[in-house]
C-alpha cells in the first residue's frame, strides 16, 4: 500500500513538471479557471524558467505513460487547447524516443520463448513508430510476408500501475469533499480510464479486438482492418499485416498522391457510425496517426488497444439523440435522456428540452465549417449541473471518439457537414431498428425472455432485478483511505494538488 505522502509527492512533482514546460500558462491566464487552481499554477512555476513557447508534449512525456495517454486525447481537441498546443501534442502519438532495438529484441525472444530466427527472416531495427506503451518494427516472416510487429516497452506495466494508483488516490480525496466534484464521480472516471489502459497492456486482447472489428466491418469495404498473425502474437508482442499507405495526418502527401480528401472524410464518418451505432463495438483511438489512406480512397486502421462497446438499448438512444439534434426534435431528445436514466425523474422533461434547444439552435445557424460535435458535447456538459446529471463512464469513450473522428474528418475536409453526412445513415438505422417489423420482433423476444425468468422475477422482485437504466452497474472500487486534514494552508495544499490532476483527468475524459 503506497503511503499518502508518496502520492502527494508525485502530484507535486507532476505539477512542477507541467509548470517548468509552460504547460500551465493557459490554465493560469484563463478567466474561467477556478481561483484555487490558478493559485496552484503560480506556486508550481515559482522559481522556474518558464519557456516563452510552451512545450506540452515534453511535459506529458516527462511525467509518464499515463499522462501521455491523456496528452494524446488533448491532441484531438484544438477547440479546447488551441491549434498550437494540439499540434505540439501530436508528437505524443507515435514520435516518442524509441527503446534500443537490442532491448526490444530480447523482450520479443523472451515473450515467444524461442529464437526469433524461427519466426522472422528480418526485423528492421529502426522503429516505424514509438508510442507511450509500445513501439512498432517492420519485419519479414519466414514465409515471406511483410508484417508490422508491435512490442510493449519493458517495464511499462509497472509504470502505469504506479501512476494510476496515484490518480485513484487523488480522485478519492476529491470525491470525499462532496458537492460538484462528487457529482462528476472522479473515482469512477479514473477506474474507467484504468480499465481502458489495462486492455492495451495485453496485446492478445488487442489482436482479438482487431479480429472482431474486421469481421464486423465486412459490410464497409472502404475501411480496412489488417489481418492478425496469431502464430507470432503473444501477450507482449503483436504481429499483423503490413499496411502500405499515407497517414491521414500528412495532408500535403495525400493531396500530392491524388486522394479525394472529401471521400476519405466521408468514409471515416460512415465507418465510425457503423461501428458505434450498427455494431456497438468501435475503434476508440481514431487519431490521425492510427489511420492511413489506401489506394481507392480506402482507409486502413491500426492500434486497437482501446475499443468501446455499447449495448443495443444504448445504441438506439444514441441514434435517436443524434437524429433529434440533427432535426431539431429537442422534445424527443429530452425524453430519451429521462428514459435512459441520465436525468433524474424529479426534473421536468419540457424544461430539459428547452435547455437542449439552447445548445442545439445556435449551431444550426452556423456555417458548415463552424458546426461542431465537440461544441455540442461541451454545451450538453454545461447543462448537466442544472439537471443533476452524473458522469456516465460507459459513454466517455464514445464521446471522446466522436470528437476525435470529427477532428480528423474536418482536418481532411474543413467544409464537411457532419450532420448531413451522418443523417442518412442514422435515419436508415432508426427506420430498420425501430420500424414496425423490428418492434414486433423485439416484443416477441422480450416477452419470451420475461416468461422464462418469471419465477426468478417473482422471488427477487425489484430488489434483485432493478428496472433497466441507461448506465450499466458501476464496477467495484477498492477502498482508499481519505486523508482528514484541518483548514488553513495544509488543506489548501492537498485540495489544490489533487484538483490539478484528478479534475484535469476527469475533464479531459468527459470532454
């Protein structure tokens, strides 16, 4: 069990690191930043030589792998952090200092438990990408195929466990204070983030996710998922089909190669909608570094460590919410929020519909290039306080990915109308899933299932089988001792430092 003093010391070091690289300058100058957080930013930079141009990527990299993952999320949100910061944070996606090849080679040999010569005839010692968790090398198999080999960085599991444990501790201290922070449920958000990253640390799970996604996307031939080489894959090494393409982040190269950027943007949006709405299983790390343009204006995707999954009921709600916002049917959007349990029943549906109208209508009058899903989500987040809406961790990945896809699509085609692009797909899916035939089929299946479990329902009643809600049961949270400190500067020190990390992490994930 790590002592509270150790957690506090880590938080202080991380805050100092951010300040030294100028990464807290924006927070300190933002008039919307709470006064205590601004004071913390000033204390953190005291005596430091802050650069004129903030070095965001260097700061997150210096803190550690968990911070790098958060920095990668920020890189997709220029609307929040600005173009300059977002551009700098892109370096965190696949341009980190690599681990020496001899270390990687030994890790591969230990993982497979046999000489690499029995699996590969050649492995390029220069990595083609180095990220926070793993790095990738090009190789040739013994049967002559070109493959990409992804290898976990040695010791990464221990680093992640250490950092996330401190995030958990800080979140527990904040949540114990109650009020607005408790409503945002920082502990549950950090627990969700922990689960996302834990999946990335087992490359067999990533391989399984890629295989499942490839099967689901057979109906979308313009979106390609590379094949997995299961015989050369283990918990720490993933081998998959090599993709020859141009990264979507390299717009100049795409134009020079003659790609139709509007078609690529449309393909990306449709692929995401099919994954999230039709299949309920989506690639949740669709940043520019993980997407490639392939011949025929197709898109190839890599890096399936973070995947999102939502059940059919939630997908129906999502589709209806999107379509309601597209068409301006705010009353239906409000009703869905109440049906899903996102808004407590003591609130008024009509009042919530009016609040939604205040979010949606300003966007409907904007030029196409200024319309933003990110703006919509920010607006929705701003009204959650008035209607006692708790953070829904099972939707965080979806929200994050929606904004990420929007960022990539608009970078390809600044004039793309995401609403018009999404509307036909969403409309057809709703018609198929909620039409008369589907309703009858669903009713039959539901009634049969109810009859089958009727004895248990009678015995258990509502105590054991509560009415269906919008959120799945929360995962169990481990016990964390809350530090009880009196008033004065000691309270302020703990509160400010934990706020800088936990509120920041919660805010990034919710946005």
